[in-house]
C-alpha cells in the first residue's frame, strides 16, 4: 500500500471511487454525495491536496486534505488543523483498514506541518460510521448545523454534521 499525491491522469479512477462510495452510501441509507465537479478535483490536485492509495497495482482509495473548514467548524477553524475529506475506497479493498492508515499518515503529516488537530466530519445520524471514527482515534465533538447556500455541494443540505478530531 502506498499513499501519494493524485495526478490529473488519476481523475477517471477517482471518479469511479466516488461512484462506488455513493452507491455504498445509498445501500446503507446515509445521506449520499451528489457528485463533484471535475474542475474542483483538478484544483485540489494542482494544490497538492488530493491523494490516492495504490494497492496491488491499482488505485484503491482516495482522500482530500484541507487546512480550513469554517463553514462546518466555525470558530474552531481558527485552530491550526488539517481536515480529511472525501475518503472513498474501491469495494474490492474494503476491510483493509484504509481509514486508520489514512488517519495515521495524516497525523504524521500534521506533525510535520506543526498543526494541532486532525479533523473530519460526516453527516449527522450515521452512528456506525461515528463509532468507526472513534475506533480510529477520533474524539466526537458534537454536531455542527450550517445554513446551506447554493455555492455549497448538495450533500451539505444535511441535518448537521458530526464533528471528530484528534489532538496531534
């Protein structure tokens, strides 16, 4: 297993992973992603914030890092933090603890950047996922309610977001 920065040539595989993740979200009944703009993914890649995991010679998972998330984290966003977004895993590679491996990698990344927290969020109401994040070392920090605006992704229309963080 190898984590590396995504390249433009990875975009097709990244969107396939997003489709797999959305299909899985629908199956387990959680609020689902509503699709992402290619331009946004290209920008994340250009900024060096989009990552892939390669395993058995194929792209098996993807995730994105950001360094602020004021819409969801509000005033806590002032803390020096790294935020994990859009983890998506190929179905053939589920069960290999990629989330834990991503979290461990991001903790080291955060240490190198002198950050204080690793954070992530998920839509409110998915208790199995919440418990999984806690198992991965996160502390549950409550629910953040936001007011959706048309410049936000559709899945931000959710009834709040469960917040999780790890102190580095």
